[in-house]
C-alpha cells in the first residue's frame, strides 16, 4: 500500500479526486470547527487529507490549522517501513510566498528556498522514523490574477524539491502545464485541483520511477 498525506491536492489519489471539498482527516480542536475524519483507502492508495495546511507551517506547534498535530495523527496510523508521499506547497505558492517576501530576501527563489527547507525538515524527521518519503509536485497555477508570480513560485518550489534526492520528487508538471508554466485546464479544474484525467498520468509516473 502506498500512502499519500497532504492538503486538498492529495484528493487526486482517492476514489473521488474531483471532490476537493471532502472533509479533512481529524477534528479541529482549537479553532471552533469540527469535521469528520477523511481517510480514503482504494486498491493502490491510502490517502489522508489533513486540511488547508501550508508547507511552511508544518513544523509549527501553534499554526492556525493545527497542521503539525494533524500530520502526526496521520503518520501514527501508517505502519513503519511504508512509502509516503507528501502533497503540500500549493497554498504557499498561490497565496503566501510572493505576497510576503522577506525584506532581507527580496527574491522569490530566496523566499521559496526558506519554505522548502522547512517543509523538507519535517519530512526528513518522518523519514528518520523508518519511512520512505517522497514529495508530490505543486500543481501548475491557473487563472489570470498575479499568474506570473504564482508560476515563478511554483516552478522554483518544484525545482528545489527536485534537487533533494534523499526525498525524491514525483512530478507530472510537464504533462499538465502549458508552455508558459500555467496549468492546462484539460487536467485542472476551476478550483486549481487536478481532475480524474490526471490520475492515470500520476500512476504511470509512480510506476515508471518504481514507487508502486
């Protein structure tokens, strides 16, 4: 069994990849929201969607989405020795990195590098517990508003992930994007999530690199 843990982009690997709004795994306890746990099991994948969590804050004990606690809840249900792919970073690239650049690191690549370092730090901690870990590419952005900034962040994020061979990147970006790096809407819905047409591409990539 191959495990996927992530934000709503992990839903591609469920039986219902188009249902980006399905409930998240584990109840919120501190921000006034309750939700039924969401855990999907099918022939190839067991998927945990842990909510709208950023890659940047997965290491934080006090994030508003309780992402660290929810991540550890999910990992606690996965047998040691399993393969896990992490699907985070889209929220960072679409909303945060390019808007809140550090004045001391004014370039998008510098800001992306800080985010990726924090993200991979969390994944390496999990790998050290006895898991084989992978990352999933951030999906190409769609739309017109600030699209160039979003593309720049996303390409930089995925490129930096690809440099870290100890945590291999699984990517179909080149198959679901246009020449300018934006998302091909044949594969991406109006909410920016990969649709069912992209799932065979993802499965083929996982098979090709020997993950499943």
